[in-house]
C-alpha cells in the first residue's frame, strides 16, 4: 500500500509539472495576456502606473415638494387649499 501511494503521488506530481508548462493553453514560452490572447514570454519589464482616482463628494439634495396650483404641501401630501 505504501508503494502504491508513493507511485500515485509521484504520478500526480509529474502531471502537475506538465500542466504548469502549458501556461493557460498557450504552450511553452507563452502566457495569457490581459485580453486573453497568447503572448510570447520575455522582453523588458513594463511598469504600468495606476491613474489617480479622485472621488467626488456625495451631495444629498432633498427633492422639492411641488404641488399643482390650488394645492399646498401639508401633512405629508398635496392637499387642496
């Protein structure tokens, strides 16, 4: 039983290395890009700076109570004058 366990462990380890070399299905020497396409590994290091995001302040404006002519806002609704 120990030998069977050791053989299964070794087989899964080797299979794991093989899957790691696939690099997302692109093949050796390639990787997936941001849009999902395959790109060649290598080249210089590209540093992408994140843009500065300034959040706008939240402005709360209470809706005005507009009643038709001849009505006024009383007791939570428009009531006739």
